[in-house]
C-alpha cells in the first residue's frame, strides 16, 4: 500500500498544493495503519487514537476539499468524462468513508483494543482504504490529464 502512495506522489506531486498535502496525509495514514496493523503489540491505545485521528482527517479532506476542487475544475473545463467518472466512483468512496467513520466512532478513544475481532476489522479496513486510494488515484489521473493540456495552452 505504501508503494502505491509513493507512486501517486510521483505522478501528481506539484499539480496542486491541496493534492500534494492530501497525498502526504495519505502517506501518514498508511504509516499509522502499518504501525497499528503490524503486530498485536503495536496496537496500543495511543497508536490507535493517532490512526483514528489521521483517518478522519484524511477522509474529511477528501470529501470537503479535494473532491470539491476536482469537480469544480472539471466543471470549469467542461469535462464531461471527468464528471461522469466522478459520478461513478463517488458512491463507492462514500461507502468506504462510512466504514472509516464508523471505525473511528468505535475506536477513537482506543476502547476497541479489547475487541478480539480488531485484527480482522483492521485487515478489512486496510483493504477498503487500498480500494479507495486506487479510486482516488483514478479520479485525479483522469481530471489532471484532461486539464493539464488545456491549462498549458491557455
């Protein structure tokens, strides 16, 4: 998962400061997840609380900053393909966000450490986050590619 984050930063780094910051938050989220999911001993209350904090920040930034910015850009360029893609992808991202927020609501105080199902829940959440990253990357790539050339010629 971390390698795909690095690849995204290489492809879109510098495109927009907002996206750069968001990809850095993604990197921090992956590191926090890896530290938490790596072993049973790593799953401490502070580690879980830190992961939940970064998780909520990341999904919030996606919904309240990044997606809005990308959609505004697509509308400004009259990018029907980008807008259609967003309409297809966004519902799945929203579903994954709901799972992430529900996890945060249960675990943000670190209280779910005693839950014997936590390792499996983390594994499932990790798979969903990986899927979300791929969907986000697709959306960024389509919108960036579509708008890079018109912006360069303007």
